[in-house]
C-alpha cells in the first residue's frame, strides 16, 4: 500500500482563481486598444497641404529609410538586389521590413501604427487599401516630388497609374501590378481536339465543356476557381461586367439592376446547374497544376509559380467575354509614402520609389515575378522582349492590360470591408445556391453603412 | 504605537516589492482596458487622426445588427464543444496516463506537446490534413468507405474542423492538470473503497471524480476564458468563413477592427465580450464552486 501526499500542486485557491479570471478577461479588451484619435472633427485635415507646400529643391534627402513590404510574388530577393543597387548609387540605406504575409497584413500593421513614430518611409499600398490610407490622411500626394525628381510619371502604364488618382493627385505609384488571367491546360486542350487558345466567350467555354470533361479525372472539371477575401470579388468583376452589370456606379451601389443580378445568375449557373465549374477547396491553382481542373483564373503574379509547378504545357489567355463584353480588372499593389514623415525622409523615399519603378528595375521585377511591367518603356525594353520570346505566356497579361483593362468599381476598392462582403454574397450564391438578388440584397445595407460611416464623412 | 509603525513599514515594503509589477499591470492591462472602453463610444476609422463621439451608438448597433445572432451562436457552440470536449476527453486521457505502464512518461510528453505549439502553425498543418481532395483524413476515411466532407466549404464542417483542432491542441494541457489532480487523490481512500467492495467504475464515480472537482472547476474557468478568446486557429484555418460560419466574438472583434477599420465598433464588441466573460465567471464562482469538494 503506497501513501501519496494528500494534496499536491493543483488545488488553486479561490483568490488565485479570481486574479487569473480578471487577467484573462481583461486580455479580451486589450486587443483593440491603441493610440487614440482626436474627437469632434467631422473630416480630416487636408493631408495634401503639407506635401504640396514643400519646395523640394531646398530639401536634403535623409540618409536612411525604411520600406514595409510583403514581397509580392516571392520577391524578397529581387527587392533586396534592387535596394543594394540603390544604396550603391545614392548612399541612402534602405531597411527592408517584412511587414506582413500579404497586402492585408501590411495594411493592418500600417493602420495600427498611425499616430506612432513606428512608421515606414515607403509602404505597400494595394488596390483595396490605398484609398483607406488616403482617407485617413496617412499618405502624401506624389505628383510634386516626382516632378522634382523628373521621374517621368507619364511613362507609367496609364491604366495602372490612374488607379491611384483622387482629387487630381496621385497617392501612390504602380509597383507589383497584375490582372487576372485565364490559365488552361494545353495538353488537355489538345487531347480534347480544341484550338490552342482560351475561349473568347463564356459561352464558348460551355460549348467546349463536354469534350474537356471527357479528358479530366473523374472528380475534376472543365473549370475551377476558389473564393475568398481580396480574391472572389476581384475575378467576379469580369463576369458581372460581362452581363452589363457592375458593383457600383461611383459610390452608388448597382447590385440590384437586372444586369448585375444576371451576373449573379451566370455565376450560380457556372457552379451549379451547368456543372462547368467546381469550387476549389483552397487554391484553384493547386487543382490546376495537378491536372484536376482543365482551366482556371489566376493572377499574373502566379504565372511563374504555375509554369514551375505544372507537369504539362500551361496556356494563358484573356478572360472570356460575356454577352455585354467584359474586360479585366487590374489589381495588385503600388507603393506610397506616409504623409507624417519629415520632408527629408519623404524625399529619400521618393528617390527610392523612383528607382524601384524605373524602366530597368521594372523589367527586372517583372521578369522574376510575372507581374505586369508598370512602365510602357519597360514593356518595350530588351529584357522584356526576350522574355516574351522565350515565354510567350508573359505577354498575354500585357496585351490584355492594353486591350481589355477597365478600372475597378469604386464600391469594391474604395469602401472599407466591401470586398469581403461582396465575396460573402458570391459564396452565398456558389456554396448555398442562394438566389443572386437575395444574396446581393443581404449585403447592400452593410456596404451602405460602411460607406456612410467610413468614407462619406472623410471626403 | 509600535504595532502601527511596524504595520506601516510592512505596507511600504509590500508596495516597494509589488510596485514594479503593479506598474506593469496598470500600464499594459488596465490602461488599455479603460482606453478601449473610451474608444467604444467613438465612431473611428482605424488609422484616422479624427473620430466622432457616438455615445452608446456602437452598442445599439451590436445588439440590433443582423449578424449578431449568428456570431453569438457560433461562439456558444464553439465554447461548449471545446470546453466540454476538452474536459471529458482530457480526463479520459489522464486516466489512461495515470496507469503504471511502460513508456508512460514518453506518452505524457507526447500528449502534452501540441499544447506548446503555435496555434497558427497547428492550424496550417491541420488544413493539409483536412484537405478534402488530398488530405490525410480523406485517405483514412476512404479506407472505411466514407467520403470526406467538404471541410472548408460546407456548413457546419468548417466549425467542426476548428473545434477538432482546438481540442487536439489543448487536450494535453487538460490531461496534465487532471493527472496531477488524480495523483493527489489519497491512495488510502481508494484502498478503503476497494475494501468496501467498490469496483473501478464505482471508485471513479464516488471517490475520484468528487475529489477532482477543484481541478475540474479550475479547468472549467481557465478553459472557458481561453476558448472564448480563441483567435489563432480560426485566423489560420478559416478566417471566420465561409459565410461567417466560424466567426466567433473574438474573431469578429479582429475583423471589425483590422479588416473593416471600425475600431470604435470593435471596441464595443470587445467590451461586450469582456462583460460576458466577467459575468460567466462570476456565476461559476458563486454557484459552481459550491459543488466543489476539497480533500
């Protein structure tokens, strides 16, 4: 018979428990607490005032700056190489900080750091985030300083540079920019006896469905896609535009027009009755690379990865049109400069931004990632011409941009949280087979609230 | 006289010794708490230098928002399933580990290991396991002729998935605490029960479980607090989706604050969570603890 001590460690006292409880509960509240705003002002001060008043010729650039990036398209090494060149050329050192794994994380960190001194000098500003930075007065207009540096802003691809324009000023410059592309499995296409090109219209893809389905594995499909924030509502723009609809006209939501609802119905049919498309569990590009689905839509930024991962010939094409045409949204990210930094730092930052997006660096960056060259001169550069010759898939994005690009609907890119809500409506249609009119109706008041609370008072 | 002076001196000593900790507590715990309460009365875009005072407007919105019911239900299901599941399975695991078998200490270490892993890493890893097309789980289910559910997309499977992963991660902790509790049950009581002819089940029910009530109570309180504040696994696995089906109160706070930028509203939701936790724990302290038996 053994005797153990009657009480050991795990008999916590009531008082100890109480303290533990208090501490634990308090932790729930501390999540949202950070530096506070000033209260009582309806709209923010004009952030452009400071930057436009600066006489840049009187400013000496700072010797050290910080760049917050998520290294889009696994570009950390390229970014570092570009920085090394910049440091060598100018003597200004750049601290490259991984400020998040994606655009959203960088943006969240940047917003949380507002009103602190822990701010970068150059920051990633994606298509759905830069306007929020602008609304909060966190970034400066770049026109003046770029002109002073003779950065040739007019050489940026017009469709891409115009994306950052508001109040007749540009608040960022294009950096890692992309469009969605139609990716197809050329081997399967060949086996199905189809021409080596993407479908010109969604109807054509439907016509090809029977032949393609005979070639894919049993649980595969002709076309596949995944949904998700910062993604679903992006590619769906092509489909809703294809039916003549749009998310919004300016800031006025147009989700209840017959054309927009037709867009929703098209989506429902694509994943539902017609059986042409299946929803990929996580990343459709994985299903595509494994041969499970014969085609998909992916960002241009995924091109290099797709070419490496697939064991078959990958084809790229424009996004298919609908009865009312279609077009492609542009996306990806630009770079912006915070408004609260000193003019010295802003000037150094602008010099870096200029260097990062000059013709040569643009070509280098595009070559290693697949992102669209943001400068017209870079598209025509020798580097890019060589790439287009050896890997013609790279060319599709550039041509599509020139021929089919259309600015994104304001509701998606300018209203905080609207992108996630739009994606929610798409999931209601795809996952639950909900009636598109009802799905759009459900999210409309929530987007309107977001606009009236988070955008309107600040304009 | 002397007594009073000595007392005063003792008080100074106490303050001096506790001071640094108190200071940290006030600065990093209570100050943010009060600030958050203040923020909950504002309509404020995260990052903006300006805000508008809206009084209790954010609270009114929370209690009338169409998504509130869903968020509360999801939080309830998640909490009950994870706390209940962890207590039952953790106790079972502890009873297993309490036996004198070869390799016992290795088994204990293995059981506890998931608890010290990062929730985010665990979430990502389990995503691979749950993958309905390529995952390990669909393979295993295939052996017994069961088709894998669509873990990522068909409700309620995404919620089931995060609950399973939460349980897996925290089971070791619960088992360890129970194990310590089990070892504190006096052997003579067990022996006496055996002499009186009680079998294993009877001994467990009448001797062991009642004597474990302080441990159970401790676990109930701490697990409830931890479970209601789960963030990492949900963020890594489902981001609150699809269609908000895994959005708990805690995740909603994050989403409103950092995704939608509505820091004032998020602070109001955080305050609601805070008050809920406080209330639940107060009830536990008052009523549940009465049923606790100490040796």
